[in-house]
C-alpha cells in the first residue's frame, strides 16, 4: 500500500513537471534559435576575417600620363585656334573691304542720283542699307515716269571663305554663276508710261537658262541676234520691230560700249514666275544688271544714267505702237490665254470627275446599309435611269 502511494505521488509530480515544461517550450525554442543564429553569424564573420587576412592587398595601378608636357601634345588645339582666328580675321577684313567698295560706288553715283530722284535712301536717313556683309540696298524714289527704283549692290563674298570656295567649285562644274561685284536695279514704272510688252537683252551664253527660268521670257518672246548689239548678246523680244524701236540711239550705244560691265536688261509687264491665272494687268518693271569695275568707272556711270533715262525713253517711244507691233503683241497674249484656258478646263474636269467619284462612293456606302428588299428597289431604279439615257442617245443619233 505504501509503495502504491509513492508510485501515485511520483506520477502526479511527473505530470505536473510535464505541464510546466509544455508551457515553457516556445520560450526555450526561441532562445535556441537566437543562440543558433548568433553562433552562425560568429562563424561566418570569423571565416571572412580569416580569408581577408589570407588575401594579399594589391596596390593601385597608376594611370599612364606623360611626365613631361610639350607643344607637340597640343598641335591639334593650336591648329584649330589658328583656323578660327584666321576665319574671324578674314570675315572682318573682307566685310570691311566690301563695305568700302559699296560706299565708293555709291559715293561716285550719289550726286547724279540725287539730281534724278527726290528721295535717296531709307526713311531713317541712311543712304546705303546693309543686308549682309556682301549685300547692300539703295532706295530711290520721286522721279517722273517711275514709282521707285531699288539698287541692290551684291559683292563677292570676301568675308566668307566657305561660300567663296563653294561658289568657285560650283561655277567650275557649271552649276552656278561665278560671284562678281554687281548691281541689280529693279525699277517699277508708272502704270501709263507705255504699253505693256516683254523685251530683254541677254548674254548669249546664259540666255537659254534665263528664258527657261522666267515665265515672261519663255511664253511671250523669241530670241534672235541684233545688228546693233555685239555677238555675245542676244535680244529676246515679242516682235523684231519692237526691238528696233527700243534699241535705237542711246540704248544700244551704251550697252555696246559697256562691254563686259553689262549683264542683262529685262523690260516686262508680266511676272517672272508663272501665275495660277493670267490677269490683264501687272506692274511694268525694268530689271537691269551690271558689274562694278573700279578700273572702268565710266561704264558704270553710263549704265546708271541709262537706267534713270529708260522710263523717259519708253514714254517717248512706246506709248503707242504701230499696228503691226500691236497685232503681234495681241496674238502672243491670245496664245498664252488659250494655254491657260486649256489648263483651267483640265483642272475643272478633274475636279468634276473627283466629285462624281466621291458621290458615287458615298451612294454605294448608303446602299450597302439598306435591306435586301430596298437594295433591289434601288437597282431597279438605276436600271430604269440607264435605259432612259440609252433611249435619249438613240433619239439624238437618229
């Protein structure tokens, strides 16, 4: 009996101890995990420290650079600086030279121009207006038989080496005219100074290109030689009789004596670029181009005087033409008007065809959305229309 009681007491104690251990198991497990992770971390850090101690530290490799610096190391930079310095110097010197040439030419003609025009220069009081280092403009107005005249002084691009070289290369290839010091004058005449016509004196070497580029010369004129002009110049005019009238006296004499200084003369009442529709009236203009040659100042002065006197010459000789000249001018205009009428008719036909095609397409889209029964009705109506059209055609033929 005593042993049985002892066994019972032991069993109860064991159960009590087991319960206590069961409640403390999660805490023990957490403590074990923490201790284990700490041991692992300690082990890893120890291993890394040992491997780091075993490795030999490599000293940094110095970069390769020259120990001594010489001028040869900067040859490219020096060459670029010299190039830009030379370019800027040429730009400055060339621009100043062009300005001096423009002022010299204007100064030589200024007294005569002021005797011919009431106003010389712009509204700000500047006689010569600079557009660029090689382009200048002189404005003149206030003279009988003309509204105004603009003198465009275009000089060789002495300031721009690249442009000058490009022009030389393109000129040798025949793709561009060689750049020269020259003046282009555009004179807008009074409306009633003369009858309208197209006339030009052009260099024979470039006459085909000029006529191909200009609408007025291409459509209204024919090219021929003239006895009063040198062989290197040709006349492009609407009538040979009109050319005789215009080249009489001083006009032909000044052009012939100018020699290489003269470039071109164009008198026109039509635009240089083809218009969409030909109008009855366009401003009458004179386009005169000549070279500036310091060694032949007389030729330049004579050409300037001719530009100023041309409106008076036109007013005296071309206010009324002889019947044969008038008939020739009228025929030329009728032919050009027929060409424009044909072009407009073709354009209208194309527009109508496009409208019909668009309407047909819209109708087809509408029919597709109809029901089968409605589509059949539509087809019957279309067949009836076609039948009526065919019957009308038969009646007309009979």
